[in-house]
């Protein structure tokens, strides 16, 4: 018996094809395996037409099987990287809390469960309502996590209430609640619809490798398409027409993937995230930071090491630098800074004070 949802989608597709396609995409997005199957079919569709229509490619495969074999191996490796990235965890705040507390994560019953008071020197002194939290050991662990997170923010920050209003966990800097995953993500970059998961601290490097492999695969496929169109072998006109129609979206995919790869390479080199770049003015602790200053950058080499070897650990939590240090970074570099490898020369050498 047909599912009622399938009947609705089929009827919508007959009345309005675009509406039917959008509903099919939404259903695939809602199902993790449906989305993965759609991505695999998308790859097989574009690569399959090459082997169905290009007789010259089949002939070259028989003469030089290693060339086509390399393409197929890279094709499979790209899909494997897709599944590996989509199934990876971005790194959640709750995991960091478990690592810090050494026990089951502590959820706060309500955002008002933590009453924060600020001393004269601007340091945060957390106090806990015992009736709302409950057990004494829970109070101790919540208090220790709050104190640890508070130390990551610079002194004098007016608003230190960093409790997530949705999942009631205390957020360290650079974390954000994802409404699709319904969790707070460490070093939140974005939620990828095609992967069906968030991109964060723990899987950002895997995401970079995926778009790198996807870019190479698309460029390679475009070259094969163009080779087919420039072939002097006699072929039916409709084959050229089909190849041109498929080449147009492939070309747009290549342009998009190249720009995406360059953008995330820039983020990795400067230790930034997409969310911090786009929503810089909305992030409380980044307001007032001079333009062009990347507060979490420690130099290209250290940034790449942290990007490639990141893990969910309290030892990898990044503190927000004080405003005096950020203003020092904002000043123009001089020849003396370059020669003496001054600590303010961040783009290459990083911060020697940390």
C-alpha cells in the first residue's frame, strides 16, 4: 500500500513539478539515509553518462585501464569521505562538559539557576541555587565548569551569562546552539544541509578534505565531458546535446566548490569560522574588536596545526584575548616586527605570549 506522503508528493509533482521536487528534497533532507542516497545517485548520474555515451572513453579504458581506474578509485574515495564526514561529530559542548567534569554532564534546570555576581575587579563569582540544581556534587561540577568557562572570557566583560536558553548548557567562547542538531556546537561553523550535520571544531578539517576531493572530482569530470565534446569520432547529435546540458550544472558546481574551498582555506589559515565571519557584529565578545583583527589567530602554522589536530578537550578551549592585546594586533606591522619576530607579528609567527 502506498504511503499517504508519497501520494501527496506524486500529486504535487503532476500539478507543479518544481513544488514536487522541493517536497522530495525536503523528505530526503528529513531522512539521513535518504539524503545520502540522493548524493550518491547525483554522483553516479553524472559519471554514468560518460560511460554510457562515450565510446572513446571505453576504448581508452581498454588501452590504458589505469587512467579510468584512477578516476573510479578517486570517485569512490570522494564518496567515502562524504560518508566519513557526514557521520562525524562536530564536537558538542556537552562532550566538553563531560570531559571537564569527569562524570555525567550537568544540565541546568533553568537559565536562572545560576546567579552570577561580578566583583569589583570584574571577575565572575558564580553562585548556585541549591533547590533548582539538586545534588551537592552536581552543584560542585556545574560551578567548576562555569568558573572554567568564565576564565575563557576577558576580565571586564559586562555580560557573562553564557547559558544556552535552548539546551541549558554553559557555552564557552566560539560555541553556538544549532537548531537543526538541537545541541550546542564547539567552534560552530555552519550546519551543512548536504552532509546533514554541523561543521564544528572536531570535523572542520574533515569537511575541508571532502570539499577538496569533491572539487578535484568535479574538475576531472568536466575535463572528461569536454574531451567527449571535442572528440572527432562520429556520434549522434543528441549525445552532444545531453553532454552540454549536463556540463552546465557541472560548471556551476566547479565554480562553487572552488570558491568554497578557497574560503574555508582562508578560515583555516586565520582560525576563523563562517559564523564568526558573517555574524561578527552579533557576537557579544567580538564587538569592539578592530576590523581586520582575527582574535583567535595564533599564526599560520599554529592555526593549521590546531585545524588539523583539533579534538574535544578542555585543554583545546580558546580564550578570548583581552582588548589591549587585540588593539596591539591592530597596529600596522613595521620592519622591526618582521626582523625581530615580535609577538605582535601574528600572521606568520603567532603569539609567543600564549
